[in-house]
C-alpha cells in the first residue's frame, strides 16, 4: 500500500472505484419497496421503510453489502444506510430493510 501510494501516485489510476468490491459470486436485487408510515404508528414523525430482496445468483456461497442512497432535489446523493447480508448459499435470498426518518 505505501509503495503504491508514494511510487505511483498520479501515474496509475486505481483498477476499481472505492466501494466496488470483488466477490467470487454474483447477486441480483429485486426492485425497492417503500412504505410510508404516518400518524400514531410512527413516533417522532413520518417514517419510510425501504426493503429489497437480494438473491445469490452465483455458483458459490457469499454475502453482499447493500447500500441505500437518497437524492433530494437540489442536493447531492447521500448514503443513508448500509447492511451486510449473512453468507448465503447459491439460489438463496435475503430481504434487507432500512428505516428512514427522524
């Protein structure tokens, strides 16, 4: 790491962007599902529950880090949460959920 930083700084671009991550298997994500919780059931104000199903579509067991980004008009995209799945076998699926709110 030190050699790369000092000897090649500015000469060689990184092979992968930060957070790219390499895995020995592959995953697919179902479309996001978002539910708005209002009123008495949401202490502290409204809340949005967001979830997606992650399926291991590769040939090996593995886990994945699911990242949730939110973009509000006029503001840059912001990371609002991330969760690592448990290691699961090929063909298995796990639902990952996030809560956004106060």
